[in-house]
C-alpha cells in the first residue's frame, strides 16, 4: 500500500521519480501555492544556495532534482511537478525535502493538498500523502526522500510553519534577511548567481495522470508542464466598429503588417498568460465601441492606445449585457501613446468602449509582445512589462516636473488575474519595491514620464522576502 499518513514511511526502489505537489484552485482570491525542494546533508543543513530548487532556480547543479513547472487539469486541479533521480544525488546529501509555500493566505484555505510520487518511466504510484489539519501555516514541509541501509525511503512529514518561509528556511541553514536590509542578505557560501533563464523550465515527457485521494475518482490527465502549445491559432477575428450616433458598420479584418508581428517571444512568461493571435488595429474619432465577434484565445490581451490631441481617454471592457464595464485604462496625457492589458475568458465576443473627444487608435496584440524587465526602462504614461525569471528589486522614479507629478502605481498580476499593488506613491517622485517571485505582468499607471531600474537579488534572500 502506497497511501500513508503523517509520520509514515515507505521503501523506494531508487528509480527516477516524478513528484507532484497537488491542490485544488479555489478561484479568484485564493492563495497561490509554490513548490520547492532542498538537498540536505547529514547535519540537517543545506551546503549552499545551489541546494535550493525553486521557480527561479529550477534545476540542481548535478541534475538530481528539477522543477518541471506546473500543470492544470479539470476541476481546478493544479500540480507543481518535480523530477528526482536518486542515482544522481551526491553521496553527501542525506535527504531531499519537498516543501510548499502559500502566498496571499494560509494553507487552511488550500483545498485537497497532497503529495504524490510516481515512477518516471512506468508511472506506477510510489507514495501518496494527503495533508490534513492545516490552520495558520504559510509554509509546509510536505515530505522527504532519505537514505536508509543503502537505499531510499519516503517519509510523510506535514510540518507546518506559521512563521512562513523564514521559519522553514532557518531550520535548514539559510540566513534570513532583516526587514529592511541595507544590502541583500548573503547566503552562507556567497556563491555567484546563475545567469537568468532564457525561458520557462525545459519541457519534459508528460507526467501520468494522478487520482485525487478525496474523492477517489481520478481527474482528467494533466498536460505536461512546460509543454508547447499547438501552433495553429484561431481564425482571424471579425471586428465591428461602432461610433456615436451611427449604426454599426462591419469592418473587414485588417491585414497583419510586418511591423506588427513580433520576432519570437519578447518575454519568458508561461503560455498560461496568453497565446499568439494576429494583431488587430482599429481607429475612430470620438466615443466608440470596438467589437470582436470571434473569441480570442483565453489569456491576457495587450491593448496599445494612441490618442491624438488634448483631453482624457478612457478604455473599458464591456460586459455581455452592455451595461456593466471594467475600466482598463484612464489617462489625461496629451498625445498619449500608452499600453494596458486585460484578461480575456475566450468564451464571449469581445467589446471595448473608448470614451474620448479625440482621434484614437487601438491595437490588440498577444501578450508575447510585452518586453521583459531586464535593464533600466523609461516610459511615459500607462505601460506593461513582463517579470518572469529574474530576482529583482525595482527602483521607480517619477520623472515629471514637480507640478506634473501625481499618483503612480505598479501592479503585479498573476496569470489568474489576481493583482498585487507592489508600488504606490501619491505624490513622491521615487521609491523602491520588491517584485513577487513567480511570473507576473507589471501594469504601470503613471501620469507622465517614469523610469524603472531592476536590481538583481540573492536567490535565497528573494525567496524569503517575497512569499
């Protein structure tokens, strides 16, 4: 029997394994869960920063442990997949600890949390442990793979930390930074950081489907973490442009100009943020509504807004009934050239309302055109950047003249559209913020010119400070 309770242990064959940290997504506002693994010596401590495997360092130096990424199935089932090859583990490593952290809540709010290990080659279940009784914990040590009598065993641990990642990390030898460190806290061995990853974790063979322990019936198979999306895109959408005082006029789809087609992805955001589609450009004068009759792919859609002349412009996403709407951009910048995004559910026609007295142009683009924040960036007004595989603090400056300065905000947005305000200044010209760990779109709301300068952090310091 491979299903065990807290404190139980099972022998293992020593074969390469896939390990899933599984939970059920509770919907908007539910806590985000991230998995990590630590390689621990006989003294119960890690040897250095390289013994931590997590999103921004997804592979151990010896390739013994890899984080493959997350995958989603029906019913909101989500799994972070790890691959562990005991044959590659260095002799000085006694245990491989699998942990999870919770962002935006506690594990009492996480449904159906469990760990499952299967053979990488056969898909045979090796161990299954369902976590029960979580309350105020924001970090949990789920289980550990450890050496015993020349072989390997698995133990279900289930030790929670109400103190979060700092408490868990301290137990394993990490240095916890102060609340306001003068410089990033150093990891004990002070190893240099690896270069930024060029993209998402490398794809692997599809992990087998796994059953939920409660209820026992298995959900649909999950896709392979990091697997490429189908190359074929949706048909060219049909667009209707409505202007004030005039009947709707059907407009033929625009031909995609060469300068509108990105040469590959400009960022390393996971495909869950949005897929490719042909850009669409529409123009008007005064108030108007842009309708797209054919649904876009699910995910974020980039809206580039150009407004000519003096005066305000508001762009809103209309609900199906037409009365309710969600504002996605508002600006009073003269001769505006700005950018924003909204999350499209992909199951209803798209309708955008433009409210202005000026001439305007909207261009709808895939989220792959959003540039990655890797160096200092200057902009003017609303804009969007991507943050994925970098460990960053950001220095934000409002570059407008004193009388031109106003409220400036930066929101970090997950792929489920949960938003976190990481920077807010109602009147000051500059400030510093730390970005969350997992991939985000950075939505910038500014009244004028600005700059954002990223600063690379120590990996472990970042992991502790931003969950």
